[in-house]
C-alpha cells in the first residue's frame, strides 16, 4: 500500500496554533484509489439492499421459498445493510 505524506505551503503557514513546532505540519492523505474502492463498496451494498427489498415486496405477492415466509425480516435486513453504509 502506498502511503505518502504531503506538506503544502499553506499548511506550513497555518501551523501557528498546532502543538508541533512551527513549520512542521503533516497533511496525510489516503492513496488516490482508496476513495474509489470505498465508493464502489458503498454502491454495491446499496444495490444489494435494493435487490433484497425488491425480493421482499415480490415475496409478499408471489411464493418465493425462503423470502415469502420472512419478507418483513428480509426488508429489515436490507435496511440494516443500507443504514450501515452511511457515515
């Protein structure tokens, strides 16, 4: 994993109120690809939760072996998946 430390000119000037000695301010940023992977994971969970809710709604009207018996709980599981992905 590539972890780089970047120090910018503006962050050096803003270091007056920091507990570090003046002129030593570290701005640590995650690698560029990390944000894209997180967004992809959030979208994947969102799509899976939508599929589960869709199955729960369809399972109320059409017999789907496991889903029809537990349609309410399948919808609750989809909501928990969705709520767990938000900050």
